C-alpha cells in the first residue's frame, strides 16, 4: 500500500481525534484542544492511505540526544507491520538528522507478543541498566511511575561523551 507520511498540521486535529476514537473504540476521546496541545509540545507525523484517510500517527520529543517516541497508533492494526514500520523509521530518520544517539519507545509490560515482536523486529530491546549512559538511563526511567518500560534502539554508533 502506498502511504503518505507528513508532519501534522493544525488542520489535522479533527482527523487525529477521529483516528484515536476509532483505534480505541471510543475509550479515548481527546478534545480538539488536547490534540492541538499535544501537537504543539512534540513532533508528530501522520500516515495517510491512498484515499487520504488518516491511518497512523507517531509523536516524539528529543532531549539530551535521545528521541522519545511518546504516541504510536496505527488503525486498522493489521497495518502495523507496514505503516507502523514506516512511521517509526521516519522518526528514526528525524532523530538521526538531529544527531540523536538513541530512540526509545515506552510500552506497557503487558503488551501483546505481536507488538513485542514488531518492536524487536525494528531493533528495539531492553538494555541492561549498567550499559546505559546517564541521559539514556534518565530517559528510560521517565515513565516508570506510569508503569511503562523503555525499549531502546541505538541509532548512532559513537556516543557523545562531551557536550557538542
């Protein structure tokens, strides 16, 4: 399937709200202000099918050379291996352009085996705590209180040991 990926725009707020409602079967129903605020505080990419329907989104934030993937949603779910891969790879490319060392995805420990296999297939994994640099460790623990765990993918071979 030919997918178009582009940055989110204010005009996309209603389509994003609709995607979230459809993908969560109404469990989540963000207001337009909530979506707009989320767009303003982080980068967000959207995936559209050939009929120009929104079928996926990913949002991220970069701090201390670590890109954190915060929102990731593909609907219908059977598009995750294709559309989801393209969205995650687009974020990784943005992170490389910003000279990030790593990308992190925060996931629920109860995620499905299919979801875990998807992330592992993209190169994300749990890293031993002692092997993480301080910025990576801080980022990995950012969402501990919410019961999330971080899967990490190193995207830059050489780590920065002094400020750029």
